[in-house]
C-alpha cells in the first residue's frame, strides 16, 4: 500500500502473466525465511482472467473489485490487509522453464529487471531439504 503495509507484514502481492496473456495468477507471498540454504515462503495463489489482471495492473484499486471467492483476497482480509490502498511499484519480465525431474517439479526463472538479470531455481516440495539435495546434484554435474 501507500504506507508499505505489505512490506511491513513481510508480504508481496504479485500478478503473473503466462504466455503473454493466456493465463494469469494473483499470488501473495509472505514470511520468507532461510533454513539450511533453502528459502521457505508462505504462498497463496488464485487464477484470474488475464483481462482482469491487466486492468488491475493499470489500476491497482481494481483488485478490491475482483470476483469472490478469491483465496488471495481472503488471506489479505485475514491478515488485516484487505483494505490497504495498493500501488503498482513496477514490473519485470520473467521467463520460466519447468522440468519434471526425479518426481520433482523444478522451475528455472530468468527475471529481467531494468538494473540486471536474476536467475532462480524453485521447487515446490513437502520435503524442501530433500529436494535441495537432489537439486544440488544438478549443480555438481
């Protein structure tokens, strides 16, 4: 919000568009932590019509008007952040490739910012430390 309420709650709200505008997801990420070299974060996602997503990018106040039920908006309400006046702080281009490997879904992101490029490997897992060990095998190969 205008007073950095999401940042104060260690949270970030993001709209992600896939294949240009074929698919859109609203996500809330919060409580990031690092444990044993593994980044852990609470994440709630909700699919959106890409046209609604683009309208929200153009005017963040439109998020409050999104159809319900919406898991992300409900979680914001639970956290007392549902009435925060949201602002768009910028954008970036993200290219994600997804690989199925050893019963894991491994996502490799290349994110292009105005100031440079960042690479990230993500893996959704109920056992993140075990997944970390498997992913480290790739780095040693």
